[in-house]
């Protein structure tokens, strides 16, 4: 076998090991819980619910909204 074959094999092994190392690091970083992310997701859920209520108020008939307000 030629020297070029060994060089190609070594380069392939190095690239494979580097890719595997990056994959494992990304997997580990993704598994960590980020408290800021949790708080942001909770806030987004709250805002989505408020938007749903506002959309319902805007799209419903005015009499229905007035009746619901009176019922409260």
C-alpha cells in the first residue's frame, strides 16, 4: 500500500473524530436546562393566550361581547 493511502486514512479518522466530538458537545449542551429559556417560554405561552382572547373579542359580534361582560 502506498503512503498516500495511509495519509488519506489518517485524515479521515481525524475528521470523523472531530465530527463525533462536536456532535457529543452539541448533544450535551442541548440537554442542559436554561432558566432564562424556561422563563421566556412561559412568558410566550401567556402572551399567546392573551392574543387568543383579543382575537376572539375583535372577531365576535359586539352583542355577544356585551352579553359576556354583563354576565361577569
